[in-house]
C-alpha cells in the first residue's frame, strides 16, 4: 500500500519541501538543492571495509541555473526525508527529466533512514541539460510494510547532508 498524503504530512516523513505543488497522488516531488561533479574513482566491496566514495565538488548556479555537459553528476535534494519503521521509500526520476535525455540513479530508502538524500544524475543528451535551482527532478513514494522492521537503517548515510551528521 502506498502511504497517502495525509499520513506523509502527519508523520512528517518529508519536511523542508519548497511548495504545495510537490504533493502528487502517489508521493512527493523531490527538488534540486545542489549539483556536484564527481571526482575520483570509487570502490565497492562486500563488507564496506574497502569502500571509497569519490569526492563531490559543488557546481555553482549562475542566475539560478546550472548547465551540465553530457556525463555523470551527484545531486542533493532540498527535502529532508525520515522513513518510519513501518515503511520504505522508492524514488523515480520525473518524466520531464527523462524526456530531456537524463536519468537519476536512486536507491531504496530503508526504514529508519533520515537525511537529505543524494542521487546520481546521468546526462545522456549530447547537447547537455540545463537545470534551475529547486527544479522538481524526482518523485518519492512510500510503501507501508506488512509489519515494522526488526532493524532500522544505521549506515554511514544516516543524517547525510544535515547538521545531524
């Protein structure tokens, strides 16, 4: 079951949103806070003992816009998300983004996660992509679990991009 708007609002699952128009029939639009260039090689292993996350270098907005060449970037959302113990979050790129020749790589938001999440922006369009600050680029939906999770998310991304980290 997808969590309805009133439950998302009452439980403060998404906060720090920009405006009322972000609420959609099946979730909440996520908006663009920051774009970063990814610098360096990453490493992923089985138990995270050798994990290396490449550094992100912020790209400055000019007159509220950022022009991106074909390539991969990290984006940070404005909204703070706090997943309750009886739900999971799933996000998808907005269709307008895909129609411009770009995609978002997103992951599952586990029960207990909270923070200002990040995603991978892949600009495939050879002409590039122009994004305005606060643009709606993704939509997150929340699925109610059949029971509360036995364990909650406690990984390194807990509290990311907030003062709590």
